[in-house]
C-alpha cells in the first residue's frame, strides 16, 4: 500500500480567506480572553508587516493599524477538516483525519483510475487550489511516514520500504512527530535523528519514554500495524458562512453563495449522488429567512445549481441585514446523468434540456413548466392532463382513437358555413355522466368552403347547429 498525506498547515486561516472576495489585505486570527487577545495565525500580508503568531493584539495594532481580525474558531476548523476528508473520499475509499490539519488516504488503489502518482498528485493539487486551501503533499509506504515527510518538505514521494528506511533515518527527532515532548528530550540528550533512536537499547527507551515512543517508531517504519480511524461521509450537507458584515443587497451574497454551491457539488461527487431540493438560510440578527430551491430531477452541476439558487434568491426581499448565509441539503437521491448520443448533432452553445427547464422554472415559477400526458377521459377537453416534475415512470400510451386535430380550441364555437362537406364521421361520443357534465355529440371531419379541414360536432342524429372544436393542419 502507498499512503498520501495532505497537510494543510493553515487550515483555520484558509477557511476564512476562501470566503472573502479579496483575501490579500492583512488579516489575523485572534484568540484568548478579551484583555489578553493574541494572534493565532496571520496571512502573508500581515506577516510581511511584522505580525506573527503569539503576538499580543495590542502590539499587532501598534505595528499595523488596519489589520483585519477574525476570531479563531476551533469548531469551524474541525468542520473544514471534515470537509477535506469528505473531499479526499472521492479519490480513495480509505481516508483518515485522525491527525490535526492532515488528511491521509491510500493512493495505490487509485492509480488505476487517476493514473500514476505524478498525475494523481497534480489532480489533488489542482482541486485543492480550486477549493482555496494551501497544502503540502507527500507519499510513503506507511501513513505515519507520509505525515512526517509532508511536514519536512512538500513533494516527497517514497515508494519502496528500503528507501523509506534510509530516508527516515535522517529525519530530525524534532520533526518526527514523536509523542508528547519526546523529540525535545531526545534532542537535549544528543540523540538527533531517528536512526540514532533506533540504535538505542529498546528496554532503556521504554523505561525512560514509555511504550508510546517505540510504538510510534515501529509504525513509522512499517514494522507494526497502524490501525487508522477511517472516515465515513455524513448523510446530509449543512454548511454556513459568516459574512462578517451586514448585507442588504443580493449582489453581496453571490460570492459566498457560489462557494457554498461548489462545496455542495464537491460533497455530492463524493457520494456519487445529486440534490433535488435544498434550502438557503439567510440569517438576520433576530430572525432567519429560508429560501427553498427545488428541482424536477437530481442534479449536481455547479453552474446550474448556482444559476437556480441565484434566481430564487433574487426573488426574495431582504427586509433585514443578512449576517450569515447557510445551505442545507438533506434529501440526496441518486444521480443519473442524462443520456446523450455518441455523435450528438446539437449545437455547441445549445443548453441541455434539464438546465433550460430548471432555468425557466426559476424565472417563471414552479407551475409554469409542465408536461402534457394523456388522460383516460374520452371528452376532448379532458383527454389530457398536466404533469409537474419527473415521476420516473414512463408516460402511458394514449388509447387508440380516430384522427384528432392538431389545434383544439379551448371551447367550441359555432361554425357558420352553409356549404360544409362531410369528409368522415360520425364519431359518437357519450360521456361525463359520472361528474354531471354530460356530453352527447356526433363528431365529423368537415371541409369548409375555403378548403379548411375542421373538426366539428352536432347533437346526435342532426346536421344543423354545427360547433367547431378544432382545426387540422
């Protein structure tokens, strides 16, 4: 097996920067009590001005007055750690997030799908860049070794156990992720590398440092089993973005909305599913506005879902400032891609029918787009029905009937033509006795004096009082 470790050293900071339209101005995450606030993490612009983690907030303001501060939230960091584990699950069935700010996944089995490691690594990096997370990646035969190598240098790739042993022997004990403070203690004792640690008597190391150190080293080298806590994706999607300022117009909500939609589609691709209904939550100071977005069929295309969500959002009046935007999707049916011909002759710029249908529903309303299906009623005005949504069942075939006009009038009108020529008929219709709307008619196909073919009826047994009900093409 080969394990890839994705290290996200500034996970909490990246989670904040990715939701900002402009992440370049100086920004710092702060923590601690109100009177003793200190910097937890800073971005590149703040670091360039002299700010660094651990600095008091008052000293940071003295150096840089316009630095933006955001409270460090451990729960938000844990949420994005789970999100990255869910993203990694789309590339491998064995994923673990048991170490902070690190995702470990088994990579060898994925080579058959994504290609050899250089191509697979490039795919991982491209997707992480698109998601907005800075990262370091390493490959090794054991998960712990991959984690240690990712912390040493970005891009390490070791595929053989022999090469791994040689490389690990040169790793400094301070950089080997040893348990507790064992690395510092060994460094003060003059033991500087893992090779030196392995050269020490095991009994003496166990008495002085406990069994955890030897267990860690054995698992690091692959000489002992290293059971991982494997990740399992959740059954629903629930994400939220705090805006950090009051929003009173729809335009300012589009950037966080696009981020949420992209995260949703990433989650859907993990589950190989789609979404048919989700809710946008506009959080105000003392209330919440829910905007439901429903589709006729399960979809997971980011551009399509964003367009629909934006159309629904723009139809909602913002009566109070919005402080946060959330997206909740609990019903996630299987996704069935639309079938396409191998040699599709559709123009390149043409929009697929599912996307056009959903755009029309978003713009015109849910009841404006429907399908026409045959009904069992023989009365022409009731021989069809409107069907909303995709039932998944094939449409029933209409019962065999004589020729019908392509243009059926909403209501019959008198047909005043003294020289009608009967082409076929009569077709007797007697129906409607069960609902009180009785119909007793004799239908004929007739030709008018101007050569038009019409569908008309008269009372049974009569040839006067013609009523026009439709025209043939």
